[in-house]
C-alpha cells in the first residue's frame, strides 16, 4: 500500500486494482466515501474485478486502509486542471448525505469514478472509461482501414 503524505478532505483517491482503478473521496480522519457493490462486511466488493458487473451499488463510508487493502493508491486531483473543485464543505456534506444510498451502477456512465468526480467538480467524469473508449475507437478505426486497404489491394491485384 502506498502512503500519501498529506491527504486533504475532498481529495480524490485512485486505488490501483488488478485490471482497473477504484475511486474514493477522502473525507478526513482516515475515512473515504466511495461507491461499491453491496456487501455484508466493510472493505468488500470494491476489490473484485467482478464488482464492475454489478448493476447496483451503495455509497459507503469506510477507513481508507480497509478500502485500499494491499493495493497501491494515490491522490488524483488531475481534473483540477480542467474544472474548478467545489468548496470542500460542499464536497464533504454532499458525500456524507449520500452514505447508505443505493444507486444504479453502470461501468460506462455511473461508476465509482463518475461518483467522486461529480462530488468534487459537479461533473460526472471517468477518464478511465474515456481512455478505454478512445482506445477501442482507434483500434476499430485501424481495423476498418486495414479491411478497406486489403479490399482495395485485392481488387487491384485481380484487375492486373
């Protein structure tokens, strides 16, 4: 587990799981609030890649160390370069009001990163999803160009 020097309330915490990143928002005194699939015990659910397949999630307040487990994490407020964070008291109050709330969960537009960025910036964003979609679009575009190129080459070869 990586230790961050100074966590400040309102910081976005990016937790590196195998195959994906889980996100939480730091609310002080060692606690985070995050969106994770329902489970029977603290710290469960968000550490499994299968958690992304759930259609429902619950807003939880848990100790950061329990949510992180043995994974690495970092403060990631990189979107501060694009958006102005809401006042810390608004972020924390809004986050605490949502604890215990069950929400619709969708990996593409209602995931844990969307949840915390909406709290911090008032905009639900997920660069993790955007990067995957851009990569898939590029791969698809290259594939289409390859098919078209091959078809043109084959047609040209047949005409000669």
